[in-house]
C-alpha cells in the first residue's frame, strides 16, 4: 500500500507544475509558482502548505530542494513556520515583502526568464544598461501636446492621462476652436485667421502625439503641416456619475452653473438641454479664456490663478448663492484652484446641492491610446538598439 498524501499536498499538486527539463532550478520554479498563486488569490490566508517530506515525495524531488524553496519564501515573508505544526501562507503575504525584497524577486525572475530565452549574461547587462540610460534621460517618456478650447476640459483630461500613463504633457488652450465648431465649417481655416496663426506658432515637432477631441480633430489635422500624422482624436463625455446627477435634477430646482470659462458653461448647457432641463438657470464664468490663446497653461498657472481671483465679483456671488437650490461646477480640482470658490463650497456644502461636472476621456480612446504609446516606445527602443549596433 502506498503512503498517504496529505490534503494540502493534493491541493498543491493541482496548481503547481514542475518541469525537471527546464533550465530554471526546481526550487525557483516552486517559489515563483507559489507567489503567483498567492497573488492570483488561489490560496486562502493562513492555508497550510504540505510538509517538506510530502511535497518532495509527491513530485519526486529531494527534500533539500523543497527546504530551499520554503526558506526563500520565508525570507520573502510569503510564508511562516509554526514549530510543531508546519508551514502556512502569511495572512497578508504581499504586505510582508519589503520594497527591496519585491525588487530583488522581480529582477531575479526577469533574469531567469532572459537566461531561459537564450540571452547571455553580457547581453542582459547591455539591455539593462540601455534601459536605465533611457530612464535617466527621460527619453522613454512620450511627449504629448494636448489641445482643447477650454481650461476645465484641459485640466481634467491632463489629470486623467497622467493618472494612467507615464507621459509628459503640454496643454494648449485654443478658444477659437469653438468658432469653427459653431459655424460647422469643414475646410481648413484661412492662413490669415487668428486660429491658423496660433496653431502655426506652436512647435509640434518635438511631440510624439498631439491629442485633441473628436470635435476639434478635423480642424487641427487640416491646419498642421508636417505634424498632422501625429494627431490623435479622443472621444470625451461626462462620466457616469455626472450623468446620473444631471438626470436627477428636479423641475422646481433653481440652478447656478459656475465655470472658469464660458465655453465650459456651454458644454454644461448642451447636456442640460439633452436632459430637457428647462429650469431657471444662471451661468457665471470667471475669465476670458482668450488671454491664454496658444499658451501652455501649466507654465501660466500662477497667472491663471490671479486672473481668476481678479475677475470674480465676490460680493455679488456671496450674496446670491443662497438663492439657488443646485450648483453645477466643473470639478473639485477647479474649486481647489481658487480660494474664494473653495470657501463658498465649504460653507454651503451641506445647505446646497452640488454637482461636480466631471468630463472624461472615454475608455475606448484610452485603450487605443495605450496601444499607440506602446508602439511609440517599441519603435524608440528598436531605433536606439539599431544605432548601438
């Protein structure tokens, strides 16, 4: 009669595969697979691992190999041993890995993978050096120009992009884009137009991509000369929560729409009209966005903030705020940019209903953009490698 195998060993056998023909040492195969299984939620917290003898017997390997794997897992903080009881998965194993341990583990796995793929030590060293050299010089970061017709959308889109991608962004405000949308023109703006001059005065040669919304895409492409192939169109819309809140506005509610730019107020109005909201609505915009025509608003942020503060009629707004039932503002970020608006929001947050109108790049565009960024990086690395050789 064969020796009895524990239940924990049977559970492990269904999940772990050991390839004795693999160049990777067996103990490393065990370590990598157990960590992957933990990270993918295949093991319960505090689940017991098989005894080293059982593990070794089942897979036909030496107990010393299993012991070496368990010792490394203990070193990483992934498992723990209880005297007289055995080995267990730590309650929160990922929390026990120090930053340095996680880094070493990832580097070791990468090294093993490259060795298994036939790379020599010298080749691996050269590849890592090349990668670090790129990182140091920031050559790996895609350079992005973001163009739109209002400040609020630019700041929201930029925040969304930077939270998802590692990129460098220059945001350009072109208010006159609105004129071509309103006129529904389809031809390229005349060379003497302010719009054409503004676009032509911006040097887009150093950018990997030029991002703009679907509504502006045609005019940007037709206006640019040597850079039109870099233009990428973004589909944008209010986020799901904003649409829900707009749909819940009651007929009797008196609305106030506060925005930095008049153009953004018009965007809000467009969506209010789509919901057939015919309430008593007042629109208040704080600045004339044309003062930023063709500028990178990041570098002009201090000027932007002072301009906002100087254009707000604080007395009138403070006195009339209580007359409204619902206030629509671009986003919490816009509120935080201005001390006066922030004060009004904090003082009236409980008494009035606030709708944060969040304007977002849609998921489909973000997925397509990620693929484009990956291609840019692949081509860049390939070009550098070609030069090296």
